[in-house]
C-alpha cells in the first residue's frame, strides 16, 4: 500500500472487535429474534393475529415496505448522481450509501411476502401474474434494482478486498472470502481502466432503475381508484420522499460510524454540510408536493376527499398527521435553514426527525385511504397487534444489525478512492459540538 498508515486506520474495525460491538449487537439480535418468533406465530396461525381486516387489508407491513424501499435510494440515487456529476467530495461516503441501499432493499422486499401470510403464495405471481398488473411490474423492478445495487456495491469493493487479502487481514475464513471476492485483482492499468468503466456504466444505469422502482411502487397506489391514492403526483412524490429519507439515513449512519470508528479524518464536517443542503432542498420539494396533494383534494370538496382529509386532520390519525407536518417537515426545515445551528448534532437531529416523519407519511398514505369508505358504509378501523409491532421492530433492528456486520467485514470508506484524493487542509474538529461550517 502507498499509505500504510491510512490503510491500517481504515481497516482497524475489521482487524479488531471490542466488547462494545457485541454489547450493541446483542440487543439487536434479541429484537430480531422476537420479530422472527412473531412471524412464526403469524405463519402458523394466520393473518388473523394481525390488526388487518376486510376494510384495511394493508397496514404496518406495506408501510414498512414503502419506507425501506425509499431508504434504499440512499446509495443508488445519491451516490450515483454524485459520481456521474464528478463530485469528488462524495468519495468517503459512497460505500456507506451503497451498502444502505442493498441492506434496505433486502429488508423491504421481505414485507410483501410477510403481508401475504403464506410466502409460497408468491408463486402465484409466476403462475397467474398478468403484465397489466402493477404488482408484477413492482416485483420485476425490485429484483432488477437489487441485482444492480449489489453489482454497484461490489465493483468498487474489489480493489479494497485485494488490498485486505494481500495484508492478510482476518482469520482463515475471512482470508478465503476476501481472496474469492477480489477476483484476482492485481491493480494493473488494464484492470483499473475496466473497473472504472464498469462503475461508470453502473452509475448511469442505476439512476433510472432506482427512479423506476419507486415510481412503480407509487403506481400500485395511484392506479387504484381509491380516495387518497388515485393521483398523478404520487410518482414524483414517492421518488422525492425516497431521496429525502435516503439522505437522512446516510447522515445518521455517517455520524454513528464516524464517531464509533474514528473516521473524522475522512468524513469531514463539509460532508455533513453538503448533504444537509441537499436534504433541505428535498425537504422543501416534498413540502411543496404534500401541500399540492392535500390542497387539491381539499379545494374540490368531494365527499370522499373531505372524509379522508377530515380523518387525517381531525380524526383518529390527526396525531400522526400533525406530527408528520410539524416534526417531519417544518421543524427540520427550520433547523436546516438556520446557519447558527448547523452542527453535526443538529443535522443528525433533523435527519432523525425526517426519517420518523417519512415513516408517518408512508403509514398515512396506506391506512387512512383504506379505512375511508368508498360507499355509504361504515368506516374501517386498524389497530396493529403485538405481532406487527414485533415484526416491524425486528426489521429495523435487522437493518442495523446487518449494517453493523457489514462494517466488520468490509471497510466503510473506499480506501482506493480516498487514496486518489488530493489532500485537503481541513482541520479535524472535536467530536462534541463540532461545527459543520469550516
């Protein structure tokens, strides 16, 4: 390695695992185990153990599906767009973003299977699926998206895996794993040229694939003649929300692993500042889409629309709706717009609020629209049971667990890419109260 000290610091989390790591993953494993048990109960007993019913046949599961698919846009859209645009500052954070993509889509893709009750029912999609069905489009787009995202994550990993292989990092199993995945990389000029060309091609391809995935997810709702769903704005609304939640998740992951693995030398305040500006722009865009959607429905004052909006603003979902508006939109905009509070801590706070608000927003898209009567009949109700809560908690814990395990197997910062950077004379700030603006 040209810079052995830099290499050693970046692979230090892989070389050594402290008790703190096990103390963190132990409760995550316990939560995942509870979620697995809850699914076992559902699988053996049936969907009757959930709060779903004839009126509200989608609940937590589909809300989680839409949320995780949105978070998965972190790597593909953010990383790919920055790579295509030649933004050199993105190099230390791209792998974090790309790994979020693969893990989030892997978790999210499980929820339609969980929602089916019996996972083998997915075979009906192959036996009886129709090309006119948006659900079939969704399956195809997600499978394509996962395949492309895995490839987009793997290609930039190859040089680092080869370097780790040469340095004999890890035990026998890890050495065989790194040797197999590095694919006989020798860092020859021809290999470098082909690798960069392959990464560039995947960066270009993954952008329309990512956009199509969340657009198709929105079509499942938008092409249904149901109040609150049948809208042409849902496509751009879903994509915008996906980018926003993806940026927020990247910021949270950056802050956690920057502190835990002492990556201040590579993940600098300027990275938080740049992502914070992107997050502010997308927050304003999504706020505009939300206002346009609700204002259009309110202005027409059709009976079904009025009932739907009333249930959101003043009915059983009011606390979630106003929590989304105040905590997910207005407060983060206020935090991000004020220069005096642009510290890493404040940006992380805004990112957490946005992610929580985006989950509320997904839930408010799915459940209230199904509960609103399409005909003069009684309203539907939905109260999630411990099974749904446990499976949801297990999914979020599983996401964190997989991300933590990934960080112990592979470097979170692309070693070969940051080694190509021109040194930047930016001071490394103190961890507490660090200012984002240089």
